[in-house]
């Protein structure tokens, strides 16, 4: 068999693989909740208890399902219906990255689900969905909006979807008394807040937290609230222990601590009280057994139904559903991607070797341009060291030095560590699922006035802290030290130091490489101007139209354009240059670009099809024919 025939067969097999990989699904079969089940919320209906929960098909693809008792087998639960009741939508950005926590409320013939969604920036957003057919389909979705000023509702924006939320939401509890909604929201480093109102899209936030930060337990993993004749009972879950705070209707606290036995099936990461009963439903997590496939979760999850005061006597009511069968094509895609990364790395390595040989020869022979070669070697070494040692996920950390004259007791030390960990999980790179925060605090008593007490906190995390996050960290630590630990403000100093290597990487990349790239690309502007001068010679109607469109776009991008058309009356707002430039770019230009792109894709498809089927011999030119 000739080389040409072998290459044709290879090209056909590779093309067939990519076609099948594109057509066939990533996994075959399986239920929508086969990866994980979490965040349950229960309702009592005339037919019994039904549990809504968040099921995951893969780590960042989740949906809401419902489990009900099975009539065919006592003690077992089934997913009814077998498909999700509510799932992510391309047109609803606030839960683009799935659901995190869930609460269910029944009112007459409606069901309302309040849940925490993850927006495109993967930040938590409190959302709700409403069903008018007993929970079979949720057709109304929205965002919970809170206002700090009574009677003056605020709007939901992309930057602040929940309105005047005082901080990053961690856990919440929802209750409806027939007329008014009551939401308790646990905000990171801000305490427990209360919001109320008749409409979830226009709630009024309490002016101060119901429970300040120092009254909350440490290490909260789940939270819920129930209304009783004594007031509000707030259940805080710390791993497997329950801590209950009882507060009056006017939010006057009278603490009552209650603890239940450890759960034998795993730790608790979600907890809801079943309305009108003494039961609770929780989400349990335990390490997944080995071995497991790459498509399986690294933790075993289950839903647990138990008496509120005897949690250990409960039972598992729901585990992940039927697992899907992965296709070897999907795994081969991962292998192919890894192979391409290896080949690309070799290409970069060879390019570096060629550059080193070229510039090394210039340095050794003292050729003209010697200084450029020396600069190349200096920056090559600096960038390599800073990239390898300063950009590694495990090596990035921000030293925070706290100094004051007060002695930090062991209890204050533990409180500071816990609160700072919660704070840093919100201000650091929380969008990265690999985020890890570790604090090492060393405190020393004040021996003399010249040697005051000091505490050194080292925060290890993944991702560098941007300026906004550094300011938030500074303000949060100041609040913890002054307000919670009651240290004297004039004796407290906080310094967030930069690591040398991460700072060097940021400086070399963001302060040198990026501006140089922008400067080089800006040189193209002069060639564009000269080309435009030749193209804008108005000889035809098309050239005149091109000239007019170019002038509108260029003036619309400059402050001069807005200044020229600003005096126009409102009914002529469509003649303002910024508006016209935006329409030209986003409507007319985009339509033309997509038309050209469709033509290019059709041409590429036809060329690829000819090569795949062996109909184009030009790619095999120079090979013998047999």
C-alpha cells in the first residue's frame, strides 16, 4: 500500500472520529442527578412529604428535582418526575453555574423555590422560582432584591443583583406567614441579617444584623430557621452539631444551645426543617470510595430524613441516581488534548532553544545589537523564575501583619482565625473551585511598651489578590480586630505585604509585556490610516458609503463625537454619533461579519469533506502513485 493511500485512510479515520465525537453525546444514559445530590428542602402536602433537591450531572451542571415516597416499596423514595423540574437557562444569567442551596415554600396552589444561584462570575445570587401547577413546572423566575430604605425599592443590576445585600451570601432561611416573606441571610463577615416584605423582588432589609458576627458559632456549614410560639428558632449546623438560638419576634436574642449526636453517614452541608413537623432533611457528604472513574464524584452524597431532636435515628432517602455510561470518544478527546499540549510544549521549547542559540551567538561574537541580546537573557531568566515559583497555585500567599498593644488571648486567636478564613473565602479568588485558604497566626504578649503584642497572619490561597480584594481584606480584618476583639483602634496597624515572586510576575507580565504588546499593535494604526486614505478616495457610491460609515464610527468612539451631538433634542437622539456608531458596529457590521463567516465555514467544510473522502489529491502531491 502506498504512502498516499495510508495518509488517505488515516485522514478518513481521524475525520470519522471527530464527526462521531461531535454527534454522539458525552455520556450515554444516566439520570440528571447521578453525580451528586445536595441541598434538600421539604414540603408537607396532602399526599405526604415531598423533597426538592439539587442534583448534579457533572460538577458545574446542576438542576432541581423532586423525590417522593414510593407506594410500591415501603421506606424507599423515587424521583418524580424523572426529569428536572428546574434547570439552568441561557437566558437567566443569575444561575448560569448552577444552584447551591434551596428552600421550598407552599402557598395554596403555588410552590416557591428560593435558591442560591451562581452568576457568570460564579458569585452567589439569591433567586426564586414559582410554580402554579403543584410543582410540576416552574415557569416564573426572578432575583430576590433587598433595600435598606423602607418604601424605596432598588433595582437589580448585573453588579448587584440582590440590591443592597450587605455582603457575600453564605446561607439563608426562608419563611412565609401567609402575607409576608421573612428571609434570614447569613452574610460573610457581617453576621445574620433579616429581610421582609410581601414581594421577593422588593424586600426591606433590617438596618442592623439580627445576630452580630461575634454571637454566631464558628465554622457554620448549614443554617435554617423555624417560627414557633416562642419566636424564631435559628438552627446553625457546625459539621454534625446543631446550635439553636431562640430570638423573639422583635429579634431580642435569648440564646438556647442545643446539640444533637453526630450523624453516622457523613458531615452535614445543607439542612432544612420540614414545616409543621418535628422532622428535618439534610444533605450528607462523605469521602467517595475507591476506585472511581473520572466521571464519578470525589465525594459520596445522600439526602437524610430524621427527627429534629434525634438526628442520628434518621435514614437515607435519596442517593445519586443511575450513573451514565461514558463514551470512549469523550475520554479520547481528553487524551488528544493532552497530546496536543505536549506537542505544543515541545514547539515552545524548540523556539526557546533557537532564540538562545541566536542571541548567544551574538553575545559571544560581540556582534551589533549586543545590548538587545543581553536584555533578552535577563528577562528570560527573570520571567522564567517568577513564572515557575511565583505563579504556582500552592505558593501564592499574602503576609498580613497585625500589630497592637493588647494581648490576644487564645479564644480571640481562634475567633480571628475563623472569621478571617470566612472573610478571605469571599475576597480572594472565590471563582476558582480550587480555592484554599490557610491561616497561621502567632501571637505574643506585650513584654514592654517598646515591644507591643503582635500577630502575624499568613494567608495561602490560589490566585493573586486584586486591589479591590486587598481593600476588602484590609477593611474586614480591621472590623474583626476593632469591633469583635475590642482592640484599641489607634494601636492596630494592618499591612498586607506583597510576595516578591508573585509581585515580580505581575510586574513583568502586566507592567512590561502587556504595554509593549499594546505599543507594537498600536503601530498598525499608521498603516491603517494610510490604507484608509487610499480607500477613502470617493470615486464610487460604495466608497462614499464606506467613508461616511468610517467617520461615524471613529467620531462615535471619541468624546468629541458625544460633544458634537449632545445639543440635539430628545426626539433626535437617534442622530447622536455614539448611538449611530454602536448600531453600525453591533448590528450592520456584525450581520456582514456573520455572513462572511458562514461563507468561510461552508468553504472550509467542503474542503475538509473532499480531503476526508480522498477526493483532493493536491494535499498528497509529491508522493508516488501506485
